[in-house]
């Protein structure tokens, strides 16, 4: 498997004169690395985060289809797995060689993945898998579901550590450039909540444009990234650089 763990694989908007919602992020070699591994007959599946958000899921499929085509990444087929066809999840996964795991609300997506037995369905998958935000977070063996919605950080029943897909030991906190100064339930999201949860754990905060690539037993970080562990944060990689993760 070629596992890309992204904060976001897309730019915010498209270049002037390009009639697309967005294109793929070329920073730190993402498109180049993806293209090098792209199959000749790519059959792409998007596994959604919200199985009932049919309109948004279809829009996302169209957006990625057009973005892939813009970059010369050809597709022979593209589908989305959500509540309309979850009974066909096994056939959809096994018939695909490029899989995108959507962004969204981590626990909601995690529950859907569990419902369709995605962890079991991905056993032996040897294609490209791209995690997007929450999809990246849910790739971990044990997912750190960083509180996101109002009330989650103070809810005694909210589970911050939940079983994931088991594709990596990396715990990613995406969109760091957007959320680093966020306040949730009267507390600073990182300094008061996440740092406290990092004791005995290791989290990686990534801004959009940075990503991990895991394949052949090695994991590399491309671009700006921060490690959070035992209540402290440090920058471990800069934009335009790469770092092997031990």
C-alpha cells in the first residue's frame, strides 16, 4: 500500500482562469509523488465521512474527478461509498486501486468505517490510499479524536481515543495553520486540551500542504510539521524538507 496521510490534498481555490473549485496541492512534491505511483487504469473510491450527506458526497466526488483530470491523473472509474450503497462496500473496496478517505467529523466517520468493516476490507489492499483530514486521523491503530465540536471537550462520555483502521501508528492533527489558536469550551484547543492528552502519546500537527507517505515499512514527512508529546511541541520539519519518522 502507498499510504498518503494529508491534512488537505487540495489547494484553497484554483489558479486564475481555471474553472475548478480547487486543484491538488503541488507543494512538497505531493502531486509528483502521487503521479509516480498512479496506476495505469485507476479505479477510485471515496469513502465518505458522513454517510447521509448525499449531496456533499457527490459534490466531493465530482471535485476530485476534475482535479485528478487537471493534473493528468486518469481514471477509468470513480465511485463514492456512503449510506446509499454501504451494503456494496466489499465489492467497492475490492474493485478499487485508489481509495480516498474523506474529511469530516472524526467520530462520525469512525463509526461509519466500523459499520462497513473497512478495516477488514482493506486487508491486503496494495493500491494508493489517501487520507484527508479526518480520514487521515482514522487511519491510525488508535485514533486520537481531538475534540472539535462545542461540548465535546467537557463531555465525560466523549471518547478521545478510539480504535482506527490500523494502517499506521501516526496520529495526525490536521489544518494546524487554521486551528492552532482555537478555543473550545472556554479552553485553548492545543495548550489546554491536546497538550494534556499528549502525555504518553505522540501527535503530529500538520498545516495544509504537508503530508506523510508510508510505504515499504518506512514513513516520511514532507513539509512543515510539529511533534506534540508529553505536554510539549517542537517543529521537526520545514516546508520543502522531508524527514523519516522513526
